[in-house]
DNA sequence: GTGAAAGCGCTAACAG
DNA sequence: CTGTTAGCGCTTTCAC
């Protein structure tokens, strides 16, 4: 039912025999219009099926009440949870959120940033796919408020809401050590990302604090994906001396790891202990249940929006705020090995 | 670093000593500009940090190259997967997608639709939270192409891409029957939704085809959520005669159901068989592995965008296309009961 | 209370 | 090849 062309404020004005200025007043509830006139206008709006054109409006007002959210992987359940937190707060303050997914592609990310800037979003919350990229330049130039979420953005002074990844990994590794493990492997994420690097650092720190020498063979790399965790676990399985415990750096990797364990018949909880970064749905369905490092997703999102909002409202420039939220170690069952003996070759 | 105010095409023109028309030609790669002039303009653009204002542009062009995607639950993994399919196709055709989440709230949905219309999206793909609502009126009036995805929209002639829910549920139930089950319970979703109703219909049809009388006690209701599945399962567990098999209508409900089974120590695969609608991550981590009805998420999304795109491009009005994709039954381990005896009181 | 008119930044004829 | 100009639909003074 393609109508001729959408009715404009002009049409409404004509229909109600008033000027467009008066119609505008009514549309925006500015008052100062005689009740009778208003009624006529409201009637005309209904009759014509008029809808205010937000594009034209933004053009005058120089604000869009839209904020962009850019995430790297919509299929990683972590992000939808964070997004919910942002949305919730944004809605309260009358902002509309546009969510975009880069699928970890710096190119796509760059395109999206450009589109958002062109469309004049009032601010953006981003978990970047490329910490060192130049794609943020334009945001900075245009003076658009940005909050970096979960992944640091180097060389730009944006606000940030991050997780203390070092601490999280440290706690997990420490827990494993206290359970008597010495041969602890880590499935690392890409070192090109803050979380990848930091979680490795936390692992290292725990080993060092408890004077356990680092065994290079127990450090395997992968992308933050199921496949990454799967193949890393296979690698680990082929070692002459297999680790007695595995720390996985990311939720998707954990899934891949557990799948591999099953496929390889490398018995979780009997032959190998496990702690993963991020809580996952399957954690309580495996046997034994998985111990994990859990992040406050909702809080992360809420805080991010709050910071963004403050900056949108602010007139002056002020220095960046950097928040570091603490993850929580959720000990379930997978981190100790019952009565099965550990290798302890080195002790 | 809030700049004075963003540079416009005017500023660029002045800076390069040309007219705005020429700048516009360069910006839009329309050619017909002397190389030397172009270079000067490009230089000016760089120098000033100019970015084309898409708001103003859309205002002239009457197209935004944006399509809106509205989903009811971003935390249900089904939707991100569908969204990926849409995004992928949209990107190929030069469209940018704005994703919005209604959290199953008709009110929020209505607001979002209004915002999208005001912003002049070229089309919208929607999985509605309210099949019978009036919120679509505005889309129809404005002649904005709409594709209903996964949930039918009644009383409006939009294109639709749905799943054959009846068939999916039928297959699942039939499978259970063929395994020898007679006491088959169904955990239903809300009857206010197409999937809720249709899946129940498929269940009914299978029972009827195999001449198994319907037992009202085996039909329990719940919302499409983990909680819904959990409490429904508890209800089932309290029956004097418990079912020997459960068909769960939705992925989240399946998770809740399995959790309840664990908590109640109602042994999956021994005391009760299970098939769920939608494949879920945990399906292969439970013991036994869960049999499920699986939907082609990606195909669903791709097709939806394709239909939308055709309509955006079309000038004439043509009648709605309705697609019904078939789900696939993935038989794993949870639908037979090994050598445990079935009730068979009625046989 | 209401209206006239000046743009917001851009595109697209239409002239040169 | 390049410039002039007329809007797109709306908000917002400034008059009446």
C-alpha cells in the first residue's frame, strides 16, 4: 500500500488551516497553542497518518538520541548479556540503541564506525576487534563520546570499562595450584587482544608466585572460538606428559575444549581438571560441573552507558575514566581431581 | 576534543576554492571532475576532517540504506544466529542493519517501530512480540516493506519466513511414539504466539495419528524461558503417573527442563526420554545427548533479507510471499529409554 | 496564540 | 568540467 508520498508537516498544516510552526509546536508538546487549534491539528495528523520525520528533525537539532553499540561477536553469549545492560539504561534515559556486529573483522568495524558517525550518533560503546587500529580517529576528530568496553583501546583517551583479566586468570590458576596441580596448561586467546594477553599474564603470575616453572608446552594458542579451544586441547592431548589441569581463556574456547575432551576420551575430573574464563550455559550440565571465572556482564553494560551518557551531556572536556571490574571465581566441581593421582614429576 | 562544529561541504568548498556541487561530485564518486581539482578537494577533506553528513543526505535522497531488525530476545541464541544470516546478506547489498531487542515487550516493540519509521528505515525484519498488535499499522501506512520472521503477523499482508512448527513438533512426537512411548508430555510455549500454538498442534496431530489419547495432565504451559521449562517440569514430576517422555517447545525451555530433571533426580534417558525444539549448545554435553528439532537459522535470516530487498527495490505492489522452511529432526540419544520399562498402563 | 521566514547540509537539475 | 540554485522536512527566532 505504497502511499503517494509521506505526508509532511506542510500537509498537516494545510489540512488544519494553520501554519507549520503551530503544527511543530503541537508535535513537540511545547504548549502555547489554543486547545481548539490543537484539537484540529491532532485530528489532521491522525487523518493523514502523519509521522514526524526524525531525519529532518536531527538535521536541525544536531542530536539524534541514538547511540551505537559495536560488538565483535553476536553469537558469543557474553555480548548479548552486556548489550542488555546497556539497552536497559539507555532506554531509561530516552536513548535508542543501534547494535552492530563486526564478526571480529577490523574492516567491518571501520565501516560501521563511519556509518555511525555519518548518521550522527550521540555516542558509541565499542568492544573493538582491533585495539591498535586507526578507525577511531574519526570518532575522536568529530568529538563523539566513546566508551571502550571489555577491550582497551590504545592511543586514544576514551573512557573504558574493563574486566580485571589478570586477576581473574590469577585466581583460577591459583585455585588449580592449591588443589595440588603442577602441570597446568593454558589455552590462550590471541595476544593481539587485551583479554588474550592479560589472562596469560595472570596465569604466569600465579605460577611464578607459587614457584612453579613455566612449561612452554602447556601454553597453547587459539582464536577466541570453539574451534580454537578444540584444537588447542588436541595439541595438549598429544603431549608425552599431559597436563593435569587446563585453564581456558574464553567461553567459546571452553566449549571447544570440553568437546575435545569428550571426543578424545580424556576424562574431565578424573584425568584432567578444568577452569574456564566466563560462565557458560553448559557449565552446570557437564559432569563434573565446570568451575569458572565469571564476569558481571550486566554491570559492565550499565556502567558503560552511564559513562557515555555523562560525556554526552557534558560540555567541557574531562579526562578519561577507567574502570576495572573484578570477576568472580565460581568454584563448582571441575577443578579438583578426586582421588586420582597427579603427575608430580617435578615435586 | 569537541571541535568547534563539524565541517560541512561548504567549508570544504571554500577551502578548495570550488563550489559545493563539485565537492559533492567528488564525495559521491560521480566522476566528471578534473583530476587536479579532485586532488585539491580530497586534500581539503583530509585537512578539515570532513565527514559527509548522512542525515542531510538521507533527507534529500529519501532512502537511508538502513534496515531495522527487531527481535524479541537477544539472549536467546536462536536470534543472534538468524541475525547473522540477515546481516551477511544485507552487507553484500550495501545495507546497514540496526538491531533492536524488545525483550518480548509489546510496548517496547511499538516504540522501536515508531523510531525506525521516524528514522526512515528502508525496511524491517521483525519477529514480533505481539502478533495481534496494532503497532504494524504505521509500517503499512508508510508503505515500509516488512518481513515477518519466525512469527506470523496476522491481519497484515507482510511477507513471511516461517518454520513449519507443526511438522517439527509432529516429527518429534512421532519419534517418541515410535520408540514405544505412550505417556508423552509437552511443555508448551505461550498460545499467544504462532510457534506456541503450532508446536502444540503438531504434538496433538501425532498423538491422534497414532491413536494415543490426549492426557490433559501431560500438557503444561510456560513462557518461552528457562524458568518456564523449569517449573513445567516440576509440575510434570508431581503427577501420580509421570510421563515417560517429554517434548519441550523451545530451546530455553529445554534448558530449564534439563536443569529441573537434574535437580529432581528424575533420570534423563532412564526414567524419562526427551526431545526439544531447537538445537542448543548443551545438547551434546548432557548424558545422554539430547535429540532435537533443529531449525535452519542462517537460511531463515538470509531468505528474510532477500525478500525484503526485493520489496525495497520493487516499485509496484505485489502480493505477499510466505515461506515455510522445514526443520530437521536430529536424533541423538535422549529419545529412547534403553531397557527401562515404560508405563504402558493404557496399552 | 499564531505565522513568516531563515536555514540545517546535502543532492540534483540546469546553466554556462 | 564547474557553478548556481532550488528544495528535502523540520525547528526556531522574530514579528504581528
